[in-house]
C-alpha cells in the first residue's frame, strides 16, 4: 500500500522537526564553536556531546531519504522546481 501525499508530507515534516530539534540540542550541549589557538588542546568530548552528535547524525540520515521522496513527489505533482 502506498501512502498518500498528505501522509508523506506529515512524515517529511516530522523528520524535519526531529532534525531541527536534534541540532538545537547539539548546539546547546556543544556551545558556541571557538577556533583552537596554535598549541592549544582540542576540547574533550563528554558522553553528552557524543550522544547529541549521534542523535543529530541519525536524525539527518533518516531525514534525507524522506526529503528526497517528498520533493520528487511534490515536483511530480506541481511541475519541476523553479530555476534559480
């Protein structure tokens, strides 16, 4: 059974929201990125840092195929994307 465009759109928006939330958590955990001075040691990553990075990567990896399917389906329904 194939899903309707509305169901696909809901799945796309859910995946996009998950990615946004995961990257927001990652920014909160990691803080503002600062360049490392010559001779300075890189920051030590804690379990919270690694967990936030892992969740952000997983969310993005699950989002990409849904995004591609959504936009291919939408462009198929509405015509090709506008040319920039």
